[in-house]
C-alpha cells in the first residue's frame, strides 16, 4: 500500500478518542496522540511492507456486567480493548479502501449495505 500523507495520518490520529485504556501492546490512544510525529514513519513502513506487529493484532477481552443476576453468563457483555495503533491503521486503511472503491466504481450503484 502506498504511504500515508502526514496530514492524513495526523488528522486520523486526532479523530481518535484520547482514552487511557491500554490494549495488549500496552499503549493507549492518548499516548499515540502525544507521540504522533514519532510514529508516522514507522506506520508508513508497516503499510509499505505489509508487515504488522503481532502485538497490535491482539485485543484484551473483558466481561462487563449489564444487569440482573451477576452469576448468569447472559448478563455480561464482552468488550474488546484493541491496540491504539491498530485502531489508527484500521481507520486509515478503511478510508483508502472506500476511496479506491468509489473512484474506480467497483461497488454496485444501488449498494444498500453499510459502506463506511
């Protein structure tokens, strides 16, 4: 994949919610936003080479109690805390993919599913 323009990287990074919860890579979106200039080069190398660290492919899955009897499995819901870098990469790759599909008229005109 072609490199991401620095402004696209910065704007996408700024659009992420600055949370302190850490994914399996022990980083948070708050940390990512604070170190944006240091990570842009590494991020582009990953996109160009197609190599992504195994640590950002993982998620921490937690069980959150909803309501009712806390001993019943159905009264809990799972949440996944993903690596901050994987959230950023997902956003950028999704934008590029949608742009490619739209520019090249790949999708059917009357596509009725969710596209973005």
